[in-house]
C-alpha cells in the first residue's frame, strides 16, 4: 500500500510538534468514538474526514449517497477532501479519523489504526444511534462502501481491503468500548513519548 501524500519523513517532523495518529474504518465500526476519546485524553487536535465530506454534501444540497455517486464521476471531490485532510494533519497534527483516512495519510502517519466490525453489527449500531430502520441503513451503508471502494481503486489504485500496512487492526464486534480503547491507548503511548508529550495517569 502506498500513501497518497508524497511528504518525506523529515518534512513531516518539521511541520508540527504533534504526532499524526490516524484511525480508519467503515461506518459503525467505532472509529469516531475512539478517535475523539484519544484526542481528548492526550490533548491533541481532532479532525474528521467524514465531517468534511458531510459538510460538502450539505453545501451542495446532496445526500451522502448522492455525493458519493457524483464523486465516482468527478475525482476532484475526493481529491479536495483528501488534500484538506492532509493539510490539516501536517499543519496541526493530532488524531485524524475517517473511512479512508489512513490510506490517504499512509506516508505521513506516525501510527495507523484500523477499526472494524462485521457489516451486520455496524448496520445495527448505525440504525440504533440514528433511530432509523435497519433496511434503510443497510441500503445506504452498502451503497456508500461500494462507492468508496471503487473510487479509491480508480483514483489512487489502492485496494482498501488490504490492511497489512496498518500498525494495529481491531475487530470491535466482541469486545467492549473500554477494552478496545485500552488496546489503542497502549499502542499510542510510544508515539506520544517520542514527541515528548505527557501521558495521563
């Protein structure tokens, strides 16, 4: 897997005094929960590629599926979102999360984490938190993920099913939020120490 950014390691460390920790995974995996908790505990900036995408959809008066389908025909949409994500990471560092974030930031990340769960579990989680019908969420989730997979292959030649370059991969289906977070916290600590940031007790 090669990253989208061409920043060298030296350029990366000269840009910010904070680490770049990326957390990726599909909708409903729990990545946002863990990313926000991590950013809060270690007093790091938090950025969401998904929020950038949602804001763009809102600005254009489109649903997420509609913007995803439009992006299949117009690569500039993904390039805009990805370049914005890279810029925020390099300028501010911190915890950056999104479905494809770790693939975008592969060349500049100090730690890459992938959070996953079976699609049936993820659909149930999304339906529950958004108070929506399962069949509606299932249709939207499958459609969005198929679109994202196709676009990343077409634009970057990256297969998002290949996870071998991630530093940590967690299936959150059968472990609790606190248990999963503790695994992430342990993995992050060497990076925090490298940047001479304090580790909360």
